[in-house]
């Protein structure tokens, strides 16, 4: 079974201004590096569908969804917060971005592919059930997880977030839900500047200092993530794949490189092979320096695809 690569042209039409780091060129950088590496030839490819209202409402209240749709401008940009803006294409892009996760779950559960990577934007892990923030409108990974639980009847899943920023929206969606184990690291202090001093028992989110190395991340994975993943025995693994902890990325001050992302992915593949029939759905989050983003995605997807 090939690794499935899901994207959609609508995701490139969403933009928040020439000054904004979360740019359409991020998807171009990924596509270019996948082709240049030769990896694209080994991936099954599909277009992301539009997410259904029912799927969105498992995470986001109806009133929030209606508000976001009503906020969509006819021209120009309309801010939701100082760094999260909508243009006339944002609403459609957000629907396809969330729909990608649904399609990936369905394909993996149907054994059409063992793993999937969704190259979509806007990203999602900062979006809380009733609040868009941090470049995010719908929480794409949370919508996909809820679909796996409610439609496919999975009892235990894990979501891994290795973005340099804390996935506060995903934590808000699943804190206290024993079916979902969330493991992450994030630089602190850094946006969104939130540490839950009394996290729910299913949250293993580890703050790290600026300039934390790849070696230190590997140690924390062995110490904090892997024992919990082994105990949880997830039936599917989800990845909020942010690549802005790379040493070349200006959005943070961590020092990961491509080999670190490959190693992280390899650890998750091993857990998935052991407990989840190899099933992994990965969705793009951050990563804003184009060259390092493209190279890191190649390293990540190559391991997912076992190539």
C-alpha cells in the first residue's frame, strides 16, 4: 500500500497578505522538494474533499461555524485576530483543509493506503472549538480524530504534535477524553504562551527551552512519549506535523534538522506497526522557511512511505 498524499488547489488561494509567513508558497516548496527528490513518483495522490458540516460540528459548535462563514469577505482581508485573517478564498480553503483529514482517515481505514500526509493550509492545531487563532480556523487534526472515533469506532488513538508551538486547540478539544492520548513538545516561552500546570491525564505536552537540540528532543521522546504510547496502544496515530522547530526557521529558536524529523517519524511508525496496523495520518501545521520546510517534509514522508 502506498502512502497517500492529499492536497487541493483551493488551499493555495488562501493568503493573509504579502507580509504573512503562512503563505501559499509553503505548498509550492513542499511540492517542489517532493518532485526534486523523486519521492512524488512513489506516492498515491488525491484531492481533498470539502468537509461536511456534521464532521465539523463534532469539534466546533454550529454558532462558531456560522460566524466564520459570515465573516468571509468579498474582497481584501478581514482579521479574526492580529495575525489570522480571511480573504475571499479562506472559507473554501479551510473546508478542504479539514476535509483532507477525513479523506485520509477513510483511506487508511479502508486499507487503500497505510499512511497519509495532508499538505493543506490553513493549518489547524491552534484553532479552539470556538476560536480561530494562530493562523488556524478549523482544527483539522481534531476533526479527523473525531471522525475516526465516531464514524470508524476506534477506541484509542494518539495525536503527536511536534510543531515548535503548542497545539493548544487540540488540547482544548480532547483534554480529559481517555480515548485520545496527546503527546507533544513545544518551545516555551513562545506563542501561544500557554502552559497548563495541571494538564489532563491524557496530555503529555512537554515545554522545552529555546535552542533545545535534536538530541534533547530524542531523550524526551524516549522518556515521556514512548512509555505513554506503549501503555495506550493506539489503534491509529495522528501527527500534527509542524516543521518550524528546524534550526533554519525564524518562527522559533529550536535546532532540529531533517534527520531529527526522520527519527521522530520512525519512532511513530514503529509504534503504529506494533499496535495500529501501521495506520498513520499526518497533517501539515507550521514550517515557514521554505527550503527547510520542503526538505523536512521529504524526510518525514520518506519514512512514512518506507522509502
